[in-house]
């Protein structure tokens, strides 16, 4: 299986009087774990045994998308003491963990081939939440007006970043609740 994530998006905004140059970069990788289905074992049993993904309460998941956002910025203190952002760089790092069917029954392979695209689509939904959050943070920071001091500017940057990350945490949780961790999208194996 080839990596599904290896995109880099770069958006440079011209320096405007109130804004800063900005860039959003996305990197990604895929981790695969092997699934071996012995003849007397169901696909569900084989996936449960193979997956390295466990929730906080020990719940088993067959796929997982983790993303991290990092932002860097530069600012300039003007002669009048006002502090203005001059550059913003936002990076989204995405890692998706997915199963790879290695050995098993023909029925298990057929079931896996129906299940995997739905699981990939579900995990892509988590990735899209990360992408949206990265764009939102980039836009919020790039649009910051100059402030009376650099300490105030830094505090506002921290507050905005924290607020956007909290919203994305809630969005990921809501997405899993409404899709029942992908089951409504076909990403469940029942036997």
C-alpha cells in the first residue's frame, strides 16, 4: 500500500498593512500494521488481535489519525512601540495508522477489501478537521492587527491557537460520535 498522505500545501499571502505573510504546510505519513487471519478466525478477531490502536479506556480501533499543529511567527516592534506580525508559518503533521491484510481466507480478504476504503474515508475526515484547523489558525494569526506591545501580541497568538485547538478537539469528538467511529460510513467489521 502506498502512503495516502504526502501533500504539501503552501499559500503565501502578500504582506498587507494589517497582516503578515503566511504559509500552511502539510506533511503526512502512513503507518501500516499487518493483519494475519488464521483459517479458524474471523476477520474481526484477526483485526482485534493485530491492531496497535487503543483508546483511553482500552477500546480497540482499527485505524487512527493523529495530527499536530505547529505555528511559528515573527514580529517587528515599530518605532512607536506598536508590535506587528511580519510572518506566520503553520505546519500540520499527520500520521494515519491503518491495517494491511497479509494472509487469511478468501472471504476474509473480500470482507477486508470492502471495509478498508470506508476506514480510509473515515480517517480522512479526521485529517480534514486538522487541515481546516490549520487554515483557521493561519487566517486568524495572519489577520491580527498590530498591538500596543509585543507581550499583548504574543498573548493573543497563544489565546487564538488554544481556542482553535479546543474547537478541533470537540470537532473530532463530534465526528466520531456522529459516525460511531466510522461505522455509519461502513468502517465496521461485525464478525
